[in-house]
């Protein structure tokens, strides 16, 4: 084997040499209709050595914000200066994506099924293929998610911040909030962590929705991380970003009654203990029951449905103690920087020009 071949990156039996860009289809278990579905990987290799980063989206098939983030990333002109290799997988759960559902046809959650098995269930086989053909070839990873259906998340990074590499990636990403989220069994982060590969998770938006501010923040955040780990040159013009404020504890606030929900707290709002977040009312107007914040913090998630049952999760609050005021300032700055001028949409491929 020549030295040049030894440096090739091999994905799905396809060899990608330095300086090449290839589209690769990874076959997974066929459907019972005998149709074959594949996980598509866009592999981009710089001419110079460096880290290998995977960017994945739609592990939950209805969480599609990340699909658009990756599409824009692949058109970003900064990639002309790439060092190392980028593996972009916009749709991991192809089955769920086609059917607008979180899960695979066997009813399992892909993000609780890693590392999977070549002889297991459909979900296990997809997980096994992804781990062996993508994750094991990488040095770093970023996984893109949203809230569930009818539930929105404010942009946040979730990572095991005891891992110094994951902590550095979290800081570099550039969103105001971070959750020190310990790893769950069967998750992609858990599997990658066992392999010594730091992975951070970007949560933003709602399932089955494209949300422009959160998409722009996602593209910019990935570019920031790529600069931080040495895949792209640093930007002299880019402003220094404030470090994200970290929460070690979050609380779900649930409806105490069934009825019509009228909300008063928005995503990113600072709230105080005892503050009225929403009111649940009888449709006939006979009763109104407030939903109160159990403690101070920042709203990082909330339901978008105006109808709730008793016990339904309505607000997700991250606790920051005395730092909540700093979070509020970070959130305002974030909104100002990422809200586009709707009167003059930027041309395709120039969406993030200020950070290049």
C-alpha cells in the first residue's frame, strides 16, 4: 500500500483521499417492501491533516432543524480552508424522517440504542452502521436536535462538561446557555464517550419546524467549533464570545389542571420563584389555575400547545442562581446577533458572511 492510500479515509468501502469531496450511501436493513434505504454521508477532506469531525442530524426523524443547518454548512465558503475531514450526515434516521416521526418502524428510540448490533432490531442495525462507519472514524462530534412535537427549546448545548474537550467545544459554540448533562445509557454521546470521542449536542427549536434564528446560530456555532479544534483558521474579525453560563440542574413545571393554556413566559425569559408562567382555564370560563415557577431560573423549553391535561409538562426551567441576570443579557445579545433582516434575505451561501 502506498503512503497516499494509507492516508485515505474509508467510509462504506469508499476511499476518500485528501482534497476530495464525496457523497457516500451507507446501506442499512432493507424495508419489508424490498426497498433499500441508506444513510447518506457527505465526506469532505482538506488537503492538510487535522481532526475528523462528524455533524449529525435527524437521529430523531422529526427533528429537522439540523437538516437545514447541515445543508447551509456544506455550502459555507469557509470550508475551502478545511484541515482534516468533515463527515456530514443530515438524516441519520431516514425511516423516521420520511414518516415525520421521532422513532423507527420498530418503535425504538435510536438515541437510546447505541452502539447497536449487526444482528439486532432495525434500530439496533442502524445504530451499529452509524457507529462503525462514521463515529469510529472521527475525533470529535456535534449532534443536532430540537424539542419534541409541539415543544420548543431555546438554543443550548448539552454536554458532559467534566470532559475538557467537550467543555472547550461547548464554550466555542457560542450560544448563551449550556446544560451540564450527564450521559444517558444507549445515547450517541454515551457510545462516543466510551470510544474517547467528545460529542456535544445542540438543542434548538421544535420538531417539524425550520426556525431561522436557531438555524443561523447552529451554522455559526459549528464553524466556531471547527476553528477552535483547528479545522479552520481563526477569524481575526470575529468578536470574542461570552462564555456560556452553565446550569447543573433543570426542572420541568407541569400543569396542575386540565384545560386551555395561556402562557406569559417566553423562551429565554428570566423568571423568579412564584412568578405566574401561565394560566390553565376551564373552556367555559368557570376557573383559572395559575402555573407558578417553583424557583428562579431561565425558560429553556416550553410547550406550544394551548390545550393541556393535568400533569403535562409545560415549562422547562434551568437554574442559574445569581447568574440568571447574566443569562438574560446573554440571551438578548444572542437574539440581536442572529435575527435576520427579513426585508433583505442574504443570498444563498452568504448566510454567515460576518464570521468568515
